């Protein structure tokens, strides 16, 4: 009986200690900690990105582009920059389709910003049927994404 009580106390103590443990800034310089904090990361989030090979600068690009850590890891693992990945995603491409299209030398079409308009022309949409169609690449529309 005494052994059972001791085991229960030991187990409870370990659970309490484990619950109190949270990721720390361990292994980072003051400068690196400041850089992670500057982009709004706490120790736990920073450690996650850091453990996946990101620096504060590279993580900032992906976070600014609204990629999760898993998405950033996948896209960067295929040698896409955040800017490139955003272009492909905005074009409706999955990572797989972006990889395949890029391998063919294609890039997603960058839609130009709409020119300034007068009040009269602003009332009607400035798109045509062709521009409203599925996204295309700069070389051929055959590389347009499709569902996987």
C-alpha cells in the first residue's frame, strides 16, 4: 500500500512538472530572441520555426505572406520564395501543380493593378470574359491548375 501511494505521488509530481515546462528561448542569442519577438513570436512559436530551419528573417517572409509553418516548410522545401509561392497560390495552383508548371518553365500570370478610373468607369467591372477565366501561366494557359 505504501509503495502504491509513493508511485501515485511520484506520477502526480511528474505531471505537475511536465505541465509547468514550456518552450524557452534556450539556445538563442539575445539578438535572435529580439528578432523573433519583433515579428510577434513567443518562445514556443519561434522554437517551432527555428527547429524547421527558419531564421527570423525567413519566417517573417512566410508569415507576412500568410503561410502556416507547415505550408512554409513545404513550399520552401521545393525552393519557392514566399513571393513566388504567393503568386502561385493566388493563381489557384497547389504546390504540386506549381512544381510541375515551374519544371516546364512556366510562371503564374501576374495580374496588373487596375488603373485609376473616373467615377463613371468605376461603376462597371473592368474585367473581360477572358480575364475572368481560370488562371493561366505566362507561356500557355494549358498549365492552368486543376483540382487534385
